[in-house]
């Protein structure tokens, strides 16, 4: 396992350590479904009630020693761009065409091929694209960066805590503060439904970590995830409530 990128503005490195241990153990136990490596990314963005711009609190990107591809990164990007609770099939083919045109990629080799296949070729599902087209579709750096399958989760939560208004003891008062956090998780390397299991287990570790912080209160909004039957199945199986 190797770390591709890491940034942490939380109070310590315990969340990263726990997630790395989880991935090490899970990918060892389920190595038989990960013949070509794997990749795991989690990202936390926060917005305070002070009106400040969104800030990145946490970012961890790790993968197998042999590599992990671009699917996990594409899942994060897809959720960010579309503001969806999870990556999932079936992909809306017209949306893919619109995204290609919005990114001004319709004249690239694979962008043009995919648009022609969808508009004129009569394909009804992304799985009917050739492997080269699918690889380009999920390539964040050289392609569209769109992931049309399971393995990405997006969870919003409110964090309530008290903050001192001044560093001067005689003037200090505790002021209630509320942050709105968005937690992104993505795993790739196995079949799509198996990727989803890895992602839900990671989300469980993250929510348990924050629930265990005594001086902060978290309100997790699981409802958008529970509206997706496949996601809800793994949430109940993994004890995410």
C-alpha cells in the first residue's frame, strides 16, 4: 500500500491511521476480488456559519503497490460535479453527451466516438461502449472523469461545537458554531457492488470516528443514501445508521 496524497487539518492523524489500517486489512482479506490492485480516496469539505468559502479539512488517497487506476478519483469528481449522494448505474446517456460538450471534449477522439455511439449508434447502456471509450470516460486527467457505477458515497453532516470568542481569558466566551461538512468516499478495484461494500465500511469508520469526539456533536444526513436500495443494503449490513 502506498500514499498518493494526504492533507489533514483535523485535530490529529487518527482518522487517517484508522482508514489506512481498515484498507490494509480489507484488501488483504478480499485480495481475491482485487486482481489488478485498488484505490481508495476520502475527502472532507467544510463550510462554517461565518460565511467563509468552503475549505478542505481532510484528503487521503491511497492505493495498492501495483496501482489502482483512475476510477476512484473519477467517482469523487462525479459526485462533486453532479452533487449526487452516490455514484450508481444506470448512467444517463444524454447527461454524458452534455458533460462532454460542456467540457469542450466533443472533438477529441474518444469524446467524438462516445457522442456518435450515443446519438447515432443507438447504444442503451454505458457497458456497450468499447474498453477504450470507458477508460477515457473515467480518466480524470486526459478524459471526462465521469464514473458511471457504484463505489462512491457522499454524506452531508452538521457539526456543532463551542468556540472561544477571544484569547484573552477575561474576555473569552463560548460561542456556538455550526459547520456543514461534506464527506466523500470512493473505492475502486473490484466489481462495482463490491466496491460499494468497501466504501460503506470506510464511511462507517469515518462516522464512528466523529461520533466519538466528545466536545463536538454531529448530525449525519443518511436519508439521500438510503434512497438508493443497493447502498441501503450495504449500510444495514455494515451497521451504518
